[in-house]
């Protein structure tokens, strides 16, 4: 049985994404195959050695929501703008955090007590210059 036969979804294809510090800021929708093959593909093969038997058939480039302040979501009301809620800057954590963030926003919008304390991601941290970094004892 080959790897392709074991994949149950998406027609035997997979999707991956990564941004690099050297990526330009702006709107560039060009997929750079050489960059993918030279930089990202070796990382994938190192992580999942069986990938060395796969064939890259295409690529896609799109926008990547990055918070360059601390790499974490800006979540909550912007100070002084009542009702102006921010939920952006996930920096790659979107799929991981979307369920908790959706619940949090729904509860804020409904005006009920929030069941999850996500105040660590408040936009206030930008104004107070208090970044939140993973691995520094602040996030699980």
C-alpha cells in the first residue's frame, strides 16, 4: 500500500503552510516552487520521512495574518472604541485556536460572562508594550 492510498481526504493531496522571516510584507500571491523545494520540502521530509516518496504537483500562495509584535492573536475590544472587536494576527495559530476564539467572541457579543479567560491576548498589550510569548511561562 502506498502513502496515497492511506489518505482518506482531499484526493490524496495535503496542504501545508509556513512563513519565513525573509518573506516580503505585502500582497504577493506568487508561489515560488524553488523556494518551497529548497527550504520547506526538506523540513517536511525531516519531520515525516515518508514524504520523500511523494511528488509535489502544485502550490499556492496567499495572505498570512502575522502579528509582528509577539506572534499572537489580538483579541478583544480596542481601548476607547466601544464595540470595535479585534480578532486578527494569529500568526499561524488560527486553526489551533479558532474554536476557543469563536466561543469567546460569541460570548462577548452576547454580553454574557465569558467561559474562557483569553484576556492575555487583549490589544491593550500593544499599548502597554507587554508582548506575550510562548515558552516564557505565560502560555500553556
